[in-house]
C-alpha cells in the first residue's frame, strides 16, 4: 500500500458519536464487545440487544460478518464487513477484520487501508502483524519493523512475526539481528524451510559459506528439489569462482546459465589469489579455447604456470606472448627470471634488456641484470647497472654496498670506501656494511680507521664476536695491552658462560704473570666446559709454574684425555716460549689473535726421554730444581720456580 494512503487514514476525521443517542450507534458500540464476550450466553445476549436496537445497522452487519467468517465464507464476510463500515465508518474492529480478510484475498492495497483504520482506535496485534506484512512486501522495512514489534508484544512466540522481523533486518543489512531472529524461529519450528533458507542467505552475506552450506544441505535433505536452496548454492559457487559447480546448481534450480568467457577470467583470478594454480590454469585455458588471441589471458596463464613452478610451460607461454605485437615489459621480466632459474644466463640477460628497453625504470630487472654481471665477473657492466639503480633510488644502502663490492673487485679501493661510507651514513646500524668497511681498512693498512669501525660495531652490538676478535688481534699486534685487557674483561662480562672468553682472559693474566687471576679464569673455563683441552693444558702449565706439581700432573693428563690429538701438553701451548735462562725451561704466554699465523708458532725445546723419577723431599730449592731438570719427564718442560714448602 502506498505510504500516503496509510497516512491519509491516520489523519482522516471520524465521527466518534459522542453526545448522540442514535440506537444504531448504541448497537454498534455493543458490537465492539462481541469478540470480548466470555461465554456464548453473553454473546447471544449482546447480539439480541444489537438486533433489537438496530436490525439493519453496522452492528447487525458485524454479527453477520462474524458468522460468515466462522463458516468459512470469506466473500460473504467481506461483504458484511463492508456494509458495517459503510454504516459506521468509526467501527474500528470492522475495519480491522475486513483488512485481514482482504489480505487473505491478496488485496494488499485496500487491506492496508482497512488495517490502518482499525489500528487508529483499537490496539490489536493481529492488525499490526497484517499491516507489517504489507509494509514488508512494499520494502518499507523500518515501518514494518515497528508494527512487527507491536505485534510481538502480544504474540511473543509467533514464528511469522519473528520471521518477518528477520527479513526486515536482512534487507536493512543488519545481518547479526536477522540471524538471531531466524534462529529463534528455528528453535520453535526446526522444519521451517523458509526460515532456514533466510538464515542461509544471511550467512552467505556474512561471508560464512561453510555454515551456509550446512543450512542449505539440511533443507535439501528434506526437499532435494528445493530450487531456492539450489539457487543459493549456485550463487556461492559462482562467487568463489567454481563455475562448473555453479552451472550444475543453476540447472537444478531450473535456471539456464551460460558462462561468459569473462566469468572464466574472474574464476581464474579467484583461484590465482587463493593459490590454487592448477584450477586457475584450467580457467585461463577455457578462455583461450574460445578466444585464443586474448593476449592478457595468455599472460595470466604464464603467471599461473610460473607460480606453480611449471617453468618450462611458463617459458613457452611467455615466449609465445613475446612474439605478439607490443607485449608488456613484465612478460620479458618474468621470462628473464625463469631463464635465470634454469641457469640460462645469456637468455636471462637478453630478456632483462628487452624489459628495460620498454620500461627503463624497472628497478627489479636492472638489479637482476647487475647481479648476473657481478656473478659472471663483468664488473664494469655490473658497476654501471648499480650506478643507474642508485640514480633511481639513492637512499637504498644495499645498492651502495653492492657497488662498493664491485669497486673492490675492480681494485678501485677509494671508490669502494666511499660507497661503504655512504651506505653507513644511510643506515648507521647496518653491521655488515661496517664489517666490510673495517676489513677493507685493515687490508689497506688503515688500522686506526678499522679500529674505529670495530668500536662502532661493538657499540651497536656488544656481543659481536667477530668484531671483538678482530679488534683483539689489532691490539695484540700494536701491543696495546691496556686496551686488550679492557676488551678481554668486557668479553667475560658479556659472555659469562662462554668458556673461551675466560680462557682468553686467563692467557692474558698468565702473560702478565698474574697467576692467581689466570688460574681463576682457567678454572672458570673448565667449570663451564669440563673437557676444554686448551684450558686444562693452560691450567696445568700454571700449576706447574707455581710449583703445584700434583695438580699440574692431574690437569695435564686431563688435557691429554680431553683431546688426544692435542700437541704434547709437556710442550705447553703454541703461544708460549722458552725462557732463555739456564734454569728449568720456562715458557711464557704470548697472546695472539685467533687466526693469526703467529698463534700457532711455537718455541720447541729439547725433548727428554721419558723415565720415572722420584723427587726427594728437601727444602733446598736449588737442589730440587737441578734434580728436576735432569730427571723429570718431558711434561715438566716449561716449569718455573717451585713454591717453598
């Protein structure tokens, strides 16, 4: 019903009958209480009074209408209700009942008018429910919701009211509210097919296809031929790109569906986005079967083949496309990548060059071309390509680093240093750029600059062991023992559970003849790693040097057991040397950086034949030393003065 018609009814003037004593009006007033009569006796009494007051008035026609309606004669009831409202236009119940019957007859426009008139003076949930259904059909969803809400107050379990509200919410896009109402209907009537179909549609709109299919399958289990269920299934398959399944469901829904090639393209794109490359290829091939000269689809096919790892097929597709008029630059780029994967570098270079002729700003193609030239030793062309990339994007530190490496290969060391410096300026926390620059400084004899870079690295990352070891080697070479001591102490603090850190600090303490501190560090190293052969060997050496021969013997034997391939522990470590004094051979620690060629250089003393010797107990330190020199096993070589007992 048009909204204006309803509004006209709501604003029309009624003759309410106040102050009149017309018997027919009294009869009409009595008729208004007929439906509220508690017993048949009461109703009969009211009817007699009505007929007595006004035998041919609105009340009498209302009585006749009720009888006809009860007897199932809808047309007769409509005729009597019409006579009743003609006699008394203010007879609300006659208007409302007439509206309900007109609604059953499908006369929605007139029904809405009569229902509205009925609601003007009589609140009746039946009239609200009927009028709401008319407003729903007219897509006046907010008004329909209002009247459904009024009806629900008196009809809380009415599934038609709940379903109508669900439809209104669905059409207003209020899917969560709609879902709630449909589920309330199904809680009351699980077999309500329309409510389940409505719920499935809501779930589809909410992008919950799995749950929607479950609801539709429930409908189809009860009614395999339900066309609406099949139609909704088809819509889901179509939106997901499975056109074959969609076509089958449309057929079951009685809908003839011819797939346009563009829909195959859409299907392929959906599959491609989902990573289902085989299905995407199938869809693109279906397009090419009907339109073989569609270049864009051939490119899509090549992309799908490339993504699926079918490199040969992809190369064939791209090669075919490259021979057509004005192929896109991306085709040549992808072709270059595929040729590069297969090791066909000459073809890859040509493809990247073709790409760059069409799109000089393609940084990816230029970078790959530069990388290939670098790997092949063509540093001149690699440098040119990296320089061009820097022109396009000079803020990328990685490009400057790569150009620096290229300059190094060409022995353009100033240029390399300059590019590393630019990279570090762009990315001060780039440790690799600093490492590479520090190495280059060392190789060029720029030791102070190298030290500065290593310090910068440790400032950024204290636990950077390579930088720490390199800096240690420089300090040893420059005999900067104060800086070395600080570095070693810092290493122990940073790596308290690293046995090598304690071992290195122990070597330095031993070198400085701080034997107690050396023993403490060696013991800590062995505590952290019981089979640390070098720490055991060094600990034994210090024990021997300080006169604790029992511990020296035990510890040196433990060192030999920990590493049978270790040089004879009696020779001590390679970084100590024999003392030039004529007393028992004494070896001093010389601290070299790890990896230094001097770290393995050793002073080899004379070897003595092994024989068992008993050391007599005496307090004469000189005599004990002489006897030891002549008769101790070679493991005592390197020993120093003994402690007085």
